[in-house]
C-alpha cells in the first residue's frame, strides 16, 4: 500500500508560536526534504505517493559502527563511566538483532567485563568500585543472556542478587535504583526482568509492585516514573512490561493507555515522540513501539485485528531518517549524530514493526500462582505467522525481538531453560 506525502500532516500551532513549536517546524522541514525525494513525481497531481521500494538497511555500516565502538571508545566517553554494562549490552544486542557474528573471543571478553562489576553483596555496578545499581544490573545480566552459555550464567550470584534487590524494595512496591537513590518505575521493571530470568521471584519481591505501577498511570493515559508525574514513553514501556511479567496488565485503564500511546506517533514524521508536545526520537521506536505489542496482547487483539500504529510509517522514519549513511549507526533524528543507544533501540523498534509479536490466544497461559508460570507465559511470545511487514528491500528483515525483554528469542530461551533447571527460591508466588 502506498502512502500519501502531504505537508498538510504537519503540526498546527494554531498561530501560537513557542520555542517548542518552532523546533517542531525545523524538524519537520528536515524530514520533509527527505520524504519529498521519495515521492513518485507522476503522482504529485494527486498529492504525491511515497515510493518505499528502495529503502535499505545499511547493515554492514551499522555493524562496523558497533565493532569500532567495541574496539575502543574515545576519551569523550568517560562521562559514561557508570554505564559500562549498558555499552556492552547496546553493542552485543545490536549485533545479535542484525544477525552478525559474535565470536567466542568477544563473548569471553563480555563475560570478563561484566564479572568485574558484580558487587560482593549482590547486584552489578555501572563501573569499577561503584554502587550496585538496578539499571546496571539489568544491563549486565542481559549482556550475559546475549553471551548465552553456562560460563556466562555462572557469573551471576543469584542469592546475593535477591538479597540486594530486597534491600532496594520499598513498602509501596517500588524499588530504589541504588542505595539512597531515586525511586521510579524503572526499578520495578529492572527487578522483574532480573527476577523472572534468574528464577528468584518471590511473593515478598513482587508485593505491591503492580499497585505502584497502576498509581503511575496519568490522566492522559500513559505511565509516569512515579505517581503524579507526567506520562513518558520509556516509563510506559517499563511499567507495562513489568505488569506483563506479573500477569497483571489489567490493573491499568487500557483504553486510556491505548489513546495516549497512539497519539505518540506523529502524522508527518511517522516516528514516535516520548511525551505530549515533544519531538520525534528514533529510540521511541522501541520504548513506544515495543509497548504496543504488550498492549495488544492485554487488549486480546490478534494479528487479524491489525496493529494499533502505522508500522510502515515507523519503518520509513527509521530507514529514511535515522540511519547515518556516512559513519554508520542510527540516531535520534536527522541532524543528530549516531550513537550506540539509538542504534540498538532504532533496530529493536524496526524489528518489532516488521514482525507481529504476540501470543496465540488458543494457547494463552493465565496462571500466576507458580514460579514456573512466569517463563511459560514469557516464552509464549513469538512472531505470528502472516504478520510480517517489511518496508523496502526484503534484506531489511531483522531477528524478532521479545517486546518485554528487548532481546531476540533464542538467547532468551536458553537463559530461561538454564535458570529454571535450578531450584527456585520458593515454590509459588
């Protein structure tokens, strides 16, 4: 199906100029110049149809961009000293999603790097001699998931991890990100991902967490970091994914959530913004796009019902506007530089828009009473047959990504198989 290009789809400031609206106009002008080049000239009399047949994922350039970063970063990256597990996760996950080889030497290097960040009393730090941190623990463990072998899994001290997470647990169900640190929905998401993968979920760990997330849903419909704060795409993804792990997405007003999420896709750009009246950003291809897959399962929608957002428009934005054709890697928007963070989340969002990720309703597992119900429910997720939609060349296709965990399905299944062969901390939830 062809898409119509029209400047009528641009933002309307209702003759009230603001700093935000002027920036929006600038972004639309940059994107408009890119999209106009895609218009079939013979269709201009009818408004202009976009020719999407030539879109190509610059896979080799992006792979080289990531491998160059793995080889060594400049001194300017010292500001990310507390994000070292994230740099490993963004890099390995990007390579995996693109189907690039991750050789044994790189896998062993990743294991040894992450091993150094595990704190004696549990959890992983963002860098050497730092405090263990929820986000750093998430990134470290997901890096080991991507390595995908027993040597990597054995690095993790499950019991110490559990004890440390319980010290971060707050009575209202939230988690502090680190000792004395901020409390928000990210902490719950990181804790639920780690616990569900390592087979360390207990009633005490998950107590009140679903209620806390439900209190973070705003009047707009999205989820904020904590109660009373503006809804945001990243926190919405974290909250919704945590509830999917808990089997409690029904605590939210799903109708309001669907309206807010749908309004995040911008009509002219095709990509997502993270908040109301904010600019498009390629990273929300995952933070909002991935949340749509979870939302659709919560609403009991099937592949035949179609997606709640325009998958082709999002793919066009990523492929036409977010690729750096000179340096490689992907970026926020035209005019920005590519980086490892945006490279991963643009690729993840692109994958989730290519594949219809969902659960066969005839095989749906709703049991939440046993620890073993968690991996069973998580591994129900798969790319639904006949749901694939590839914009441009067929070679653009990426590996399917699990919307809750943000990694491809094979390493995720291997991790779950390993840790659920070990005794759980408790027999039930």
